[in-house]
């Protein structure tokens, strides 16, 4: 495991052994009411850090409004205008995401670093394949992992020059292999907490696949303190996907859901049942394994390790616990009866 520098963000600490889930508001930055509503939904879904774009001074109003509605840290996403970073600090932001290299001369970098230091606000240096400086693109022949790491470290040095070291780093790429290699190189180069993500990952289908490979590979290596699954869609889905990645690696408690792929022996509508059960369990936080199986071959036998499950029959099913059949139920009552048993666990 990496020896990670601890960086405090409001009520959490990067480097404490936990992996924290992030997402970002996709409401219009001028829609205060809608943004607050979405922030509340994200917190309810299990999001632990929320980021909001602050493209202009009008968007600063988001900060007190959101902070009064949720208890989790809020991050301001700032590009180019250092004054917005200073305004966000004054408004009570918990963290700043910025590229020190694109906000102007070093006096401006110092102003932001000093303002954040005075209020113990960490800064995330966000580098991605599209933001690598021209000189590094020329040096490496493109936005290679080496170029992204060097870019990030140059930004780190800018902040270190003014004795600022409460830093988190992200070096995202839309190319999954480059993303994985870049973070591995970054983990060898510095001990700062790393925020993992595949940028521009796509819609829910491909976005989850790319993120699972990229984020999952790194977490399996012991790399990463916080993650975001970037999807073109409802950010609540990002949170559920992130939770599932962590659960699949044994890094987060919660329901482990398994189901068989169906075959010619199946005599119930297992695909619909599996989807319905999975949906019903999204907000269940019990540390249990639930199985939905198509027949007795894949039922209590192969899924005997499940805390509870169902195995389909001909228009019916049996509910089983730890491989032992509890009772038989009709097809139309499978979902409701299974959920009753889960509630009683």
C-alpha cells in the first residue's frame, strides 16, 4: 500500500484508508434551486463529496445554498479566473479544484494558495489529457502518461513555492490504458492523495465499463483515495456505479447481488425479476449477499453461499437461505416475499 500524505477535507481525511465517492452537479450553474435539489439527491444516494462548476461570479451563490442543504464537502471547479477561487473561499467552499498553470502569473497563484491556507482549504490539481501544456505535448509527442505526470508535478511546485501542500491530484484521460499508467506513475512519483477517474467516459453503458476497468485496476493495486465515475447522464447513477465498484473489490460494505445468465431451463421471467430486485436493493446498506437464480441447478446449490436468494421453478420459485430452502412462492409474489425476508435479516 502507498504511504499517502493525509489531507483533511471538512469532515473526512484523504489517506485514512477509506475510498471516498465523488460526483458533480450537472444542473445549470445559475439554477440555485435545481442545484440544491440535485445535491440533496446525491447525498441521499451515498455521494460523499460534491463538485460544482463555478464559471462566473453569479455561480458563487451556489456555495452557501448547497452547504446549508447538505452535510458533505463541496468542491468549487474553477478554470482560468483566480478571482472566482478567492470568492469561493470567502463564500465558505470546502475545496478548490484548479490548475495553477492556467490562472495567470505567480502572484495570482500565491493569492489562491494563501487564501486556501488561511482557511485550511485543500486544492485539487486537475490535469487531463486535454489540458497538458504545449511544451510537454511537444516533448513527449502527445498527452502521454509521462506528460500528464510532469504537468501535475509542475503545478505542485507552483503551490509548494508558497508553502502550500494540502494537495490532491487527478490525472484523468479518456484512454483507459493511459489513465491507468498515468496514475501508476503518479503513485510512484509523489505521496499526495489521488482522485481517480476516466474523463469523458461516455454514456452509462460504456462509461461504467471504462470506469470499472480504469478505477478498479488502480484500486486493486492499492492506488486511489477518492473516485468519480463520469457518466453522460444523471449523476446519481455515478454514485451507484462507484459504490458497486467499491463493493465488488471488498472496499465497501453493502448488498452483493448475484444472478444467473438464464438458460433453456428457466421457466419464470428471471430477467425482469433480477432487474426489479437489483433496483429495490439500491438503497439497502445491509452487508448481505442476495442471489436471483433461474432454476434449481443454479439455485440453492451454486448459490449456497448467499445469505438469501430465490430459485425459479415452473411459474413459481423457492426462497432459500445459505443453501437451505425456506419456502415456495408463486411467481407473482416472488419480489415482495423476497424483500420481506431481506427486511427481516
